[in-house]
């Protein structure tokens, strides 16, 4: 029996007035040799879409996420969420979902009971996967909500808490493998500190790395060939989190020999909280060979926390897709780690949010492709560095000079030529022309 009284969402084009139709996301449209659905492997975040009821620090939830089940019956409610989630994804043409272990069923304090409960709902989800072909993009362990992780998980000062975190990671890996997941994420929601006065930073980071190494060893031993991801975030809930931004996380991975198994899962809202643009974090990840997956959302620049809004800024999405295209695409996908605003509390609003997000990135893909095919910006960037194509520039690039050689060259050449214009305003006018010129 259907949960949602909404037909399958179809592409109807930019002039459609149907609120439950795609205006720009045309799954089978071919762009640069791949379909839109290949460029944009969208995923539903189990926690927000099927769990978030609009609760905030000032008030109770406003949305009904029981999906017709008795919420006091944990397994019945978990099955109802699965029914709703798979119907929702089918109607939107979404092929993937992302989950934390704690999203799937009400958490038990006893580990054995919790694992048994997870196995029960996992059996049901596997039936849904078999029926629909929809599977996990990635899984992760919730190592931040329960009070036991107050002082961190891998970074916890207690070996007993570390062991419980490891057990949760093991079970989450098992679930990810069962759900045919493409990746596994570590988001260090409590892996940080409030004050350095009571913190041994080196000790904590060594233990976080040890937990990650154990996870890789276990998963590879089970035949898991997907990527592991770190999802950077600078603050909230901790005052300072160790996975502050992409550059910090990449440095950590290389320091502890994890860079061959891990890539970045970049969240747009986390990038801006770190004082960067979304595009910056994608570029840093890509040039280091570690752009893996994306959490697609947007934050509110007037607010200093993680608002997880559905992406609506096409200019921002076009910049992001420019980076993704130039990187050759993602090994992961686009997870809508986004939730409806508190007053948008109906089932219909769930669809409206995803249609907005999917159309935003589809239009971003179209515009980014147009920027690339226009060619003016790409050619200008190449020309800015053309001095390195020969002569002393080529020797610098090939490490064929010494500092003394460069000193002699500078003495012989005299004052360098006047710097050339970066033409930023011209470039930005090209972007506007392509974005809005029709």
C-alpha cells in the first residue's frame, strides 16, 4: 500500500508549472558523454528524510515521521520508514540511500540486543533492495549522539568507549556490505576538543587513526572494495574538530598512511563553516586525488551553524559541477544531507525539497558544461601559465634548475615584465553571460 499520494516524478521541462515535476533533471539526457543520472548519482539521507521531524533547540517536532506505524513498536516503525523510503526513492528515480546504524531502528543500550535489532531490520531492507535495485551509496556509524561518546569515539579517553565505538563501526560495515554500499564514511562528530588544557591531541589523533586502520583491515578482509571517506567539519558539535577541512583531513590521512583507502566526502554547509567555499573544498580534494563523494546541501550565511538546507543556489551548484566534471566525476555520489525547514512539515514537502535539490544540481551541471564548452575561461587560465611551457619556466617545472641557476637568470634578465591582468571582472561577466544570457 502506497505511503505517499503522489505519482512518480517525471521531467517536464523548464516551463512546467507542475510542482511535482522536474524542470531541469532529465535522467537520460546525455551531457559530455554521460547521462545526467551518471553524472549525478543522487542519494537519500535516511536520517533527515525519514527521521527528522523538525525538532530544534526551541521546540518540538512539527512533522509526522511515523509513516502510519506505532512508533512505540521499534521494528514496525523501522519497517514503515523503510517502506516509505523505498517508495519515495522509486518515485523520484533515486538509486541510492545513505544511513547511520542508529537511523535504522531505535538504539538499544545493550550491544547484543542492538545488533539483533539491526539484523532484523536489515533483513527487511535487503528484501527492498532485491525488489527495487536501490542500494546504499555509503553507510556510517553514529558515534556522536549517545552520551557514551561525550568525550569522543576514536578519540575517547576511555578504552571501553573506544571498544564500543569499534563494535559499532564493525556492525555498520557489515550493514554497508549487506546493502551493497559503494563507500563507508567517518564523520568525527565528537572527534575534537573543547579545551586543550585537558586534551592530549597527539594521543587522540593516533587513536582515531588506529580505529580507521582497524576498520579498513576488517572491511577489506570481508571483500569490501569501496572507498572510505572522511567528511570534514570544523566545529559543531565540538569547539574544534580534528577533521576541520579537506586540507587538514588529507594531511591527517597521509601522516597515518590511510591515504590509499580514504577519500573526502565534502559537504557544502561544512565547507562554509570552515571559512571556505564549497568549490574550494572540492578543488583541494580533487587536486590531491581524494574527491570521492558529496553531501549536497547549503547553509544560511546569516547563521553560524549547520542548517542543512536543500540546495537552491544554481550559481554555487554550477561552480561545484565545474569541479566535478574536471575531476572526471565521483566515485561516490550526491547525498542530500538536507532537511525541510520546520514549517515545511508535510509529506509533499519532502518531495518538494528533493525536486528543488535535484533540479538545482541538474541545472548546475548544464551551466558548468556550457562554461567548459565555451572555452574562454579554460583557455585564459592556460595562457596565464604559458611562460612555463618553455625556457626557464619549463626548467623550473621539471626541477632542472638550482637556486643558483635562478639567481643567475634573474641577474641576467633584470626587472621582470609587468604582471599581466588576472581579468577577474571579465571572467565573472562571462559566467553571468553563460548563466543568465539565455
